[in-house]
């Protein structure tokens, strides 16, 4: 059971970029991706072909189910697509901070409540100002958050300059400066009722 939960958690992370696809595409990719992830984890957790096969089977089922779970919620789709855009434009790493399972239209739906995007300093800042691509992503994130009922907040390192902080504020998103952070900026996208997870 423990191993199955590890497989499930890993597959949720791996398949977080599927929200823009059709349900059929998501299910197909979820099954294939889940099988691959499950097989790899099966080997790591127990070793041998048997565990790989078990992992593949469990992963395929979980992957297909997870893809469907992520498909039906507008907020989940929005933050997933934004996370993908951040990755493509800035090389950011992303992490689902909080997810919950609800029933929508008679189906169990896995929805994302909070998502983090970690952007390297050199991609967030250009010269003395906010980098153009990062600025555009923040503007987009703010615009999308208004449509789907969310908040966008940037956690800035101690080294962030007043000019960069002003640039962030001018995009319409809120920010805080964290004295213990030395590098990188964390963009937190969350539902209106979630606050800012740290």
C-alpha cells in the first residue's frame, strides 16, 4: 500500500502538464506515463522484473485515473498550464503544494489548491529590473487568477532590490521578502481560500 501511494504521488507530479489535452489524450498519456513511472519505482522499491511489472500495471491504472482527475477543474487546468508556461519560458521548477479530492459531476476529481513555481535569479531578473519573460508570466498569472478565483503571490529573496520589487508590484501581484532566502523567487498560485503556503 505504501509503495502504491508513492507511485500515485509521483504520477500526479509527472502528469501535471496534461491539463490542456483532451480527456482521451490525457488518459492515453496517463496510462503510458504511469506505466513507465510505476515500473521504474517498482524496481527502485523492490527490485526485479516482478516488481517492475506490478509497478507498471498499478502505474498505468493510477496514471489514467489521475489524468482524468486533473481534467475537470478550471482552476487546476489554469495553474497547470501556467506552470508549464513558466517552465518553458524561464526554466522554472514547479511543485504542487496542496491538492484535494472532490466529487464533480459524479466523478472523483483531483484538484490543485496551491502550486509553487521556483524561478532562478538569472531568469527572474535582468539587469536592475524584472526580466521581460518573468514579467509577462506574472501579468498572465494575475489575469488568469481573476478568471478562476485565485491569488498570485511572489516570495522574494533578501537580495531582491527595491526596483525589482516595484516591478513585481506593478504586475498586480502581491509579494513578500523572505530574509532567509538567498536565491530564487517563488511564485505561489493558490485558490482564494488557501492563503499563501510556505
